[in-house]
């Protein structure tokens, strides 16, 4: 892993099936990359998205804001970074960037807002907040 | 819906995000089309894939054999057909074709073998078999 | 098609493969729905995303802002609406909503900003702008 | 990379968005894994699927036969292997297995048949055949 100055990042390579007619990664797939990096980040903090679901607690995304700066192409390698912040009492915000490797060209800048629900209702996920160091 | 002579068929249109660098529908997406047509077929017989899962019964695919005859492109409309058969005591076989519309050019021919599991074990899905008229 | 008061809308049904571990449509798939509705909208105006690409003109998304209000589940039907506006000289903005059918419960509200590039450079797509009635 | 006895293999990890309502990887996604491993294999032989397309030569899949033996779940790591053979004069066959890591439990066994087309017509891809050592 490249030294990025970011507290957490995951390295990926573009897979050809992720590219569309224009020969570049389809816009929706960046959301997949961002999601996978967040889930890996959560696992690194001892939090499993899939296990939480089995326990009835769902982490959900309530908002995404994504700026597309430069497209990725077939075989490009890239980094997805994750910074987490708390917003108010119940929202968690992920600031995420995607950089092409090795030149660190900015590809995507995203702000992803999440919350927790339990049995369909908003819920304060005390243990998740604690594991994320956001108390 | 076009009169096809097939007992069951679903009409689709290609979505651009399903096409890849070659400008045609990516091979894996045909499996999505086939799956969606099977699930719609099951619903037409009063069988919900999603509800069965909630009840602990999973219909699973154990084998697919797919011949790719002609590629679909952006905006193409097409039919996916479904014929169901029983094979031995526990397997269900779906014979499925995809035809481009309106010229009925053959696109894909598939044979999809399924089975049922309950709590991780092979299971004879008596009610499903009955609803499919395969008793 | 339901009478919605919106100038343009496309009706969809959730396909099971679009749902994830949580049993609801995966967040990235809403971006697919929004894209497909935009491309259908463009086709209704005589503009083909795929054909423009062949001519060297690419319509690209530079920004998406998506609010997730309520999740869609297996078999849900829904409407995706499209309103188009011009922003400054070179940007086109699509305001898009997703409503569950038949109760019109708000599912997603999105703002998608697009631009055109030709041979990799920003380009004023005069013909597209004219066909959209945004001159 | 684990020592497998296979001449070529690629290691992956399941991404949560690849799993469906049943909590396991959706069947179509295994085809994505198989494709990505084949394309990486081709790159290791100096053959780029994307570059060939730009030159007018498309490698296409004409048939897939996939046995699903055991499902992958969230966070599972796995190997996809690739063995290539020639079949007759114009077909190339890829024998591919997927094994869960680290226990090497068989997940999928696939046989993928490919061919080459140039300007829409069957074509003998002499250079590809040579680079694959299948002359």
C-alpha cells in the first residue's frame, strides 16, 4: 500500500466488466468502490456490516454527494480513502476520495452520510460509534 | 407481449449500463436477465423467491449452461422465455431462450438447473413442485 | 403509465439481483435506474447516448447528489422522473425523483449534473441543447 | 499468492454489494470473477482485451458451463484459476475453478469457450494464439 497521508485507504484495480460503452468505469460503479472501501474500513475497526444485519442493526446510507473529476479506464489501479466524522447525534459522515495510481490524479471526491436503523427505526449505534472512536 | 408459442416470456429492453467496452451487453448480464425472468415466472405461479428465503427455504442454481449466439446492443428489446421441467427427484430444470425483438433473432440459449435447500441442506420443496405443476 | 404531473417518467420493477444482503435495493443500483431514465428521456428527445459516443461526443456526469428516503424491496414497482435544466453555459442539470408505486412514496431525490466532452475536451453540445429545448 | 499447483490464479475477496437477498454471492457475479481472472491471465501473456477491441478485434465468449458447488459469503477470500486449451481451429477453451481460501473448498467449476471476431466476422487470431502458446 502506498503511503498516502490518509488514515485509511484500500487499493483496487478496474475490472473490464465495470467499464461501459464509453470505455470508462460506469458512474454507479464508483459507488460500489466507495461502499467496499467503507465496509473494509469498518471491518478494520471490528465492525461487520453483514453481521450487524444478522443482529437486526442496519447501517444505511441516507445521502451521497459525488464529484466526478476524471474517469478510470480498463486496468487502472486506484486508491479509495476513508475519513469518518460524526455529524450531530445520529449521523456519521464518510469523506472519501478516489485517486488513480501511481500518479494520484484525483478521480472522485465523495461525501457519504450514514445512519443506523434497528427494526426499521432510527437507532443510536453506541457500540459502532465507540469502535469508530467518535464518542 | 408478443405471441411467441412459449408458455411464459418476459419482455426487456437493454439498459446502457449493461453494455461493456465492446458496446454489447456484458455476458454476465444475460444471467441477470435469465434470473429475473425465472423469478417473474415463479411469481406468476404464486412462488416468491424473496419470501421463500425469509421462511428459510432457498431455491438455488446448481448449474448453468449458456450458449451465446448473437449479442444485444444499446436499446435492443428482447424476450426471455421460460420452460420448466423436473429432473430426477430433487432437481428442477429451466430451459430458457432469449430472442431479440421484433425479429426473434436467437441471442442466448440456456439450461439452468436448480434445487432447494432448507437450513443449508437439500430439501424436497413439495409446495413449489406442486405450484409448478411438476408433481 | 401513471399520471404524475411530471413531464417525463419511466416505470420500473425491482429485480431480485438488484437487492443486497439487507434485502433492499443496493444504493448504487438507484444510480443505474436514474441513468436509464435519463437515457430513455434523451431518446424521447431524439438523442442517443450510444450513438453520440460513436460520433466522438460523450455526455458525462460531473456530479450526483442523491438523498435516500425510503428503500425499495423485491418486486416493488416504481417511477423515475426526469426534469432537465440548464446551468450556466456548459452544464445540464437533471432533477430526478424516484417514487414507489402505487402509493407514490418518495424513495430517492437526486440532482445529476452533466456536461459534454469531445475528444476529451469540454464542448458546447449545441444540437443536444436545442433538442432539449434549453436554448 | 497461495501455491496452488495451477499455472495461473488470481485472488479476490467478496465485496458486500456482490451478495444478494440470500446473503451469498449472486450467481451472475461468479461470471464477473471468471471474466476478470481471464482478462488478467491474458494481460499476463501480453494480451489486452480492451486494446484488442480498439484495434477492431473482439474476443468473445460463445458458451459457458458453470457448476455451482458451494456459495461464497461476505468477506470470503477466494482463488480463481485459469487453464487455457485450444479446441479445433478457432475455439479457445478456458477451464476455470474457484476455490474458497484458505481451505480450498471448491466453489465453482467452469468451462468457458471463446472465439475471436473481426469486424463482426469469425477470425483466426494468430497473434493471440501464439502469445497463449497454443500454436
